[in-house]
C-alpha cells in the first residue's frame, strides 16, 4: 500500500514536470527548460527506487513528505490587500495635484521653438527643462528608429504603418451625440453587460468600467497632433462620468524579443488596435445619443493606468505598468469616456504588490537603472514606485526602440499557460506563495534578461553589442 501511494504520487509529479518541461521549451526559456528536465529525470529515477530498492526508499519518503508539507503551506490564505482593493484611492496619502499634460515628455518634445507663443510661455515657466528638452527634441524620443537592429526596414515599416492608424482615427476621438439619434435610455446593468460584450467582440482582451476620478483627468491639454495649438493649455474640466477601459494583450513572441524592434512593432500594433477599439466604442455611444470620447495615443484626456486599476483590470507593478490577471504587464490600455450610466467594477487584489516587494527583477534588469529597488515613496500625494522617466527615455533614444525589458522580464507577463495560471491563482490566495515565489522564480528562470528567439518571419539582423549588455 505504502509503495502504491508513493508510486501514484511520484507519477502525478512526473506528469506535472513533463507538462512544465513542454511549456518551458515552447516558451524558449533555456534555463527553466534545464531545471524542468532535471526535475523530470529526478522523479523518473525515483520510480525504480520505489519499486525495487527498499534500502533507498527513505529518499522518496522524504521527497513526498516535503512536497506534501509545501502543498499544505500553500493553503495558508493571504490577507486581503486593502490598499489594492480600494483601487487608486488606496495609494493616496494627501493632496494630489492633477497632472498637466503639457508636462508630459511627449508633449514637450512636440513643442518646437516655432510654436509661438506656446513655446515661449511654457519655457518661461519651466526654464530648467528647456535645454534638456531641446536635446531630446533634436535626437527624437526614440532616436534613430530601430538603431539597435540597424534600423531594419521591414520592421520599421511595420512600426510606421501601425502608427498611421491612430493618426487617421485620432481626428474622430471626440464624439458628440449623433444628430437625429434619440438618446437611448437603458438599465445600467443591462447597458454594462452589453458594453463589455461589445468591447470583447470588437477585439479587446479585457474590458472594465469605472467612474472617472477627476484626479486622473489631465488639468490642461498638452499633446497636440494636428497643428491645433489653439488647444494647448486648454483646461480639461468638462469630462464624462464613466470610462469603459479596454485592454489589448501584447503578443509574447514580440515582447520577449525586448529591447529589439519586434517589441516596439508590437507596441505600435497595439496602439493601432487601441485607436480602433476606443474610437468604435466612442462612436457607439454617440449613436446611442451620448458623448463618447476615445482615449488613445492621439487623444488622452486621462491618465489611463489609474483608470484601469479602478476598473478592476489589475494592479500597478514596481515598473509602473498595469499588471493584468492573465497577461501581466504585457497589455496596453485604452478607454472610451461616456455619460451613459454604467455599473463600475471593483478593484482587485492579485498579490502583485506583495510579490513586487520581494521580486525586483525589473529594477535589477533595467539597463538604465530607472526602476527603484527600494521602498515606495510619496510623490504628489501618491505612494508608489516612481520610475525615473528621464533615464528611461535616454535609453530609448540610445537603442531606437521603447525597450520594454521591464515588461518582458516580469514573471506575470509570461503566457497564460497551465503552469503560469496555477502560479497566478496561488499568488492571489496564498501567503506562502507571495513570500517565496519571487525567489523560486529566480531559481527556475534566472535573474538576467536575454531576448528570446523570434519566429523566422520576424527575424532582424543582429547589431553590435550595446555596452556591457549584450542585447
Ligand atoms: S523600458 Fe527599459 S529602460 Fe525603461 S524602465 Fe523599462 S527596462 Fe528600464
Ligand atoms: S518584475 Fe517583479 S518587481 Fe518588477 S513589476 Fe514584475 S513582479 Fe513586480
């Protein structure tokens, strides 16, 4: 009987290790593949020990005992993270001044000296930034596009082609009720279900709803895309009450090539998808007799990550990205604002905050050391890990892509396979998982980031080494 129990247990572990090995191999995780293979071999060796070697049977006894203890310890529930469950409100410590879009680096880079009097007025108030912004403007935010990969034209063309789409759709970002359409009043529960299903149908990978917290609406417009500089500095005070937040999953094959061009090609692809999703959703509200304001790369009235947190779509990680339940940091966030009454979702606790306290993989891997390794700090009344955007963008311009190493290296970003699903579920619920899994992850996958091999159609010419980091 004892032997039979040992054997069945061992066979169960063998099946799981074989599954894990297959996943690691498919994900091109070289170190994890070796670790999984070693585990598999170990449990294969235990089979003859159990069957034919009574003097050595204490070994499987100890192994099985340890695994049972480990499994039981994973059942100790984690306490609910009240900060996370309160959404963005859980991270506020005092007065928050609304962000001014004119201060965003993208807006400043577009504000060239020929944009008078806007240029003169802005730098009269921010003289300390003028020189650094001028240098950034001269280089371009991404420097020479794709320079890390010798600006490989097929990939650069994919990036330009995708970014053409938000350029085209951006002019239709703000939709008023369509003339002649009667305002359709719907039960908010029914409307919410319809909006969510519609969002998924048109191609979003996750949809959540929140009330728009005015703190996350920019105080003034700063990003000007169509020469409409008369809107520069316009106060943004009249905004709809609800946001339909739309997430798109970024493809793992592309992201895992970070910091090379396939990853920025996928960012561009998602910006194109997000422009379509948010515009269609906004237009749908307009045809229902409501305002519908698309939030995408050609029109931001709001800071989208806090909206996504309030809409229950994830938590914010150490590297500042939204970390969503199935996709981790591998997502892009878009939205449509509306005044149709909807039912907001509740924020979620996925164990990310606790995991990030110990993990630090993104900060250890970041080539420009832009992600804090220490505790959260308070900036503008918000407790968070504050990214050093200047050094991050400096690195972007050096390599000619949006880097994304911190997105790719994050353990939550791995594909939504059986083993990663299991780990994510445990992290949501188990105290021990939150404490120990960061170390286990390092043991299995290693701490260093290595870009993965891309499918042949995405291949790019390998360029020179950049400094010590041989990306
Ligand atoms: S994008 Fe790259 S440089 Fe910027 S914070 Fe992430 S890892 Fe660091
Ligand atoms: S890499 Fe680790 S520390 Fe960084 S965001 Fe992901 S889980 Fe958090």
